[in-house]
């Protein structure tokens, strides 16, 4: 091996070690439930709701945190990761948020058996759910509540939340807050629907 080649290999190795040592540590984040701001409401219905399916756009269906940037660009964080798939976390958090907002027994846990005849089924299609580089979070979702006789209720919601800063910690907290607001609105819609059905 020539002296020049040996020196090049040593230099390349040193650069590789330096790059490894300078890489920031990988951090993991999760979404969490948010306490309701109003008392629990009753659905006046014995059939519990189960959050069956949550879909997210392909560009968000990844472990890396995604932020909106300018000019229709997305910034994907290499070292800031979700601790679990985003759709599963949203399903868990919405289930917990709804259970805190509706009367006990109104919401089935995500681990409950998925026998179709036992529940009314909530399907949630998340169309947009990300923050920007300034900490502003936007959640846009379409939802469908389906009972044994077919579709009962459906709608779309758009929620905004603002993070305290643009860090990943603040972004995850603001996204959790947005899901809490979505659950507030869903609980109100479900309760109003139940009251209308009872009065008919």
C-alpha cells in the first residue's frame, strides 16, 4: 500500500469518527391525552363508541417528525422520532380524550375486542397534521360515526394550536392539544346527535 493511500485511509477514518461523535442523539416523542375543559356529557345510549381506524397522509406516515416549511416544502427531522406510528398514537389519544369527555362506559378502549355488533365505530381520516417552523400546528380531519344500521353522523374539523416554541417537545404538546380540541368537538357532536335521536 502506498504511503499516500495509507494517509488517505487514515484521514477518512478520522473524519468518519468525527462525524459519528458530532451527530446529535436521537430523541423520541409521543402524543398524550389532554384533560377536558368542560364536564363529561352523556350520550344517553348504551352502545359504546370504538375508534376503529385512523389514516394519515403518506408524507406524515413515518417515524420522523415532520414540519411544514415555506414553498410547499417539508422538513423531516432525522434525530427527532415518534416513539410509535403516528396513526396508532392518534387512535390511542383520541380514544383516551373521548373517554374523559363522555360519560363512563361510552367509549371502548383500543384493546377491546373488535366485534362489530358491540359498538358504534368511529373512523378518522387525518388530512393534515403538522406544525411549521414557527410552532403553529394545524389539524384537519374528516370523521364518520357508524352504527349497526350504517352511517349515523359525519363531519370535518379544522383545529389550530400554537406551540410555546419551535422545539420538538413543544410541537408534540401542541399536537396533543389539537387532538384534545378535536375530541371536545366530537364529544359535543355525539351528545347533540344523541339528544336529537332521543327527542324524535
